C-alpha cells in the first residue's frame, strides 16, 4: 500500500515538474492564401529539427489577416502578398520593423478553361464573367486592377458588370477551375495548382507593381524564441528550395 502511494506521488510530481517543460511551444503565422501549399510543406521540414514547436497557420487574404491582427487575433509572424498591408501593420505598431524582409516573389497570369481562348488583356472585353480578388483586401486583385487600368480596360469591364469579386486568390482560382467564370486573374503559383483551368496568358509585368511577399515578426512574436527560429528557417536554403518548387521566385 505504501509502495503504491509512493509510486503515485512520484508520478504526480513528475507530471507537475517535467511535463510543462516538454510541452510544445506554439507559433502562430498569418500568411497570404497563395502561400498555403508551400507553407504546408515548409512547416513539416522545420518540425523535423524542432519537434517541440507547434506551428499554427492561418491562411487568408493579406488585408483580412492584417485587420484581424490589429483587432487582436494572435499572430507571431505575418507574411503578406503586398507591402501595403505590412506598412498598415507597421503604422499600427503591430510588427517589428527591423524584421521585415521579402520572403518570395510572384507573377500574375490569366487562367480559364476550354473553349475560352484569349491571349491579351484587350481581348478580355469579349468575356462575360472575370474573377479577381477584391482589390479592397486581396493583393492579387489590386495587381489585377493595376494591370487592367494600365491596359485601359478596367472601367469598361466594371461598367459592364463583368468583374466577379472573390474573397481571396484561391477563390478566384476555384471559380475558373469550375468554369463558374470565363477566366480569372491569379498568381502563377496558384495557376500551377489548377485541376482543369490553364494559363491563357501572362499579364505584362510592366503593368503592375512587383509582387513581393514581405514577412515580419509581430511584437508578440519577437518575444518568442521559437518564432524567431521559424522566421530564420523561412529565410534559409531549405525553405527557398520548397518555395521555388511551388513556383515562387526567391533571392539567391
């Protein structure tokens, strides 16, 4: 009886003293929707060397994520598909400015399914429904808007009610893949994931700002060693190889 009581006491003491020390440390990242698949491969690669760190990822439109963070949503690392939303968080004093760096780069394309066949922005006037991410919060939509304005077709398409606003670039991709629209503006990296839609043409890069993915630690994340370690990993060779695999451009 005494031996059993001693064993129970010892096990209880072990759980109190040692279990918290081996509990996984959580790191929360808020990343642009277009990074979803790449991050789903990068996170396990990081965990192979950091088994006691649990990465919790939230993927959505960059503007939505930035607003969530300002409203108090937990986040240790923010990765945007546009410098605009990183600046927004900097102005709100929610990120550590010294940690801002470009993680990757992308390009804009127009996709659709047969029998749709267009080869330029000018030819989009002949289509009925074109999906873009809402320019108010989706960087891909902002870049698409820039390109259409530059090509002189944006007002015509808008007046003709031909633009279908998507909540993020992945939804725009889905609309085109299901043939719910004639075509969609998406990142090249997303287009490579389409099941049925194909790239009809690449949008001239001189018509929109360079698509960069700035990354930064939030004020809370800068205080976490695990968050700093994951940020360093994201900048490293192994993460760059994965990003390139998914079609992103990286600094060599």
